[in-house]
């Protein structure tokens, strides 16, 4: 009898002092944008990333803690939703508008936090310093002219010419696929803006020094020199032979 009474008392105390158990069943309060993002997520993302972004084994990773920046980059560039698992997720026309992508990003952000893309002018930076930082941190993969380059195992660093300011900032924060993460302790927010300013300046630079030969670097210049040089050499030999 005493044992029954003791167990009953313990159960009553647990119910009284453990409200967290019922709190877990209470739906999380979401902002208006995140609530719209949740509906979009449930229609298009849940089959791979699971309920509440928890992930599904062998289908899609957890998005808890991924942050709005990662989601915004993947969705606005059309890389997600992914049609099939491949070595590289290619850029393609996006399924969602920019506003819808930011709503999904807001939902994931409110689920578990993570890095976010700041508002405002993201290319308000020093072009010269951005060029220096780009050559140190990015050119090895993306090329000196941001034309992209091959990596191992069927992967590649994409060309940056179609990228927007927010694309580039989000990619630096989230490190998609083979790209390393450049947190604010590696590249400060201002240094990220410097790099974006440099890349956007390169898009507007129309080779004032002359023909850019496709901007592929010294390989095309060497081919051009070889071809023009061979033609000049052949004509020189014919002229000398004619004179002799």
C-alpha cells in the first residue's frame, strides 16, 4: 500500500515539475514568412529532408543549423530541389522565386539557426583588395578570371559570371559542396564585400587593353602566338626561297 502511494506521489510530482515534455508537443511559433516557407517546404522538400528539416538517411541531410544562407544559395540557383544524386549539383533555372526561396530560408533559420546573408549593398567594397583576396583564396579553384575549373571525382568549381551578390556571399558563408566555409573569422564581412566588388567589376570590364582571347588565361595567348608565329614563319621562308 505504501509503495503504491509513493509511486502515485512521484508520478504527480513528475507531472507538476516536468512541463518540458508537453512543451515538445507544442508547435513552434513561426513568423509569417517562415510559416509560408514551411508550407513550401512541406510540398517540395520534406520527401528528402524530412519533418522539421531533420533529414532522411541516404536521401537528404539534416537542415537544422544549416542556416538561411545555405538554403537561399541552393534554392535561388536552382541546385535544389535536386532531381537525382550526382557528383555535382548543377546550376539550373530555379523552381522558386527569390521571395519564396527566402521564405523557405526563413523557416529553416527559425528551426535551428545558422549563418544568414546580411541586407544592404553587398558589393560596397575595395576592388583592389578584393582582387588580392580572390587570388589568395578563390582563384585556385574558380580560375583567375572566375571561369571555373575542374576538381576531382567528377566535381568542378562553377563559373562565377552568372552569380549575384547574394549568391556569392551565401556561398562564402555556407561552403556548398567542395567549397570551404569562409566564416567571419576567415574573411570578415567587409572582405567578403571586397571580393564581390572585384568579381562584379570583372564582369563590367570589357577588355580595355584589347582582345581578351576569351579570358581563359595564358593558354589561349600561347596558342595565338604559336599560330600567328607559324604563319609568319612560313611566309618568311617562302619569301626567302623566292628571293634565292
